[in-house]
C-alpha cells in the first residue's frame, strides 16, 4: 500500500483523511460521549489518529485491531462521513419455531 503523508492530510491509494479543527473537536466529543457505543468510539479514534498523520501500522497497534480494520474504517469515513462509523443494522436470525406452530 502506498502512503503519502503531508502536513495537511494522509493519502492512501485515493483515500484522504483530512480533518479540520472543527471535525477534530467533533471526533473528540464523540469519543467522550457516554451514549456512543464502544465500537463507534473506536472507529472515531481510528479516524482521528489517521487525520493526525499516524501510520496504519501504528493505528492498528494503538487500537488493538488489524491493519485491515484501520483501512476499512478510513474507507467508510471517506465514503460516508460520520454516518459511516455507525454499525449497519443486520437482519435477525431465522425463528427456530415458525409463528404458526407457536400459536
């Protein structure tokens, strides 16, 4: 993977994580919010560290996740913004006993 680091942004093969000072404040508030799930706070932390110019390997080590997770999180943020950090709702499993039988 090719990385280009500048003082303004971190570019990763077409991806850019460039955070303004307002966005940085917003991410810090999101991480501190008691009503935010731990997964969302971790994703926010990953994006914040990427915006600071940290390397993928270092972010993965700090967050305790794989480098692939770091890439996935940055991609989700660049494509969907803050909404990309929220876990997508998944469908529930099949009922073991059909409703007709239960009734």
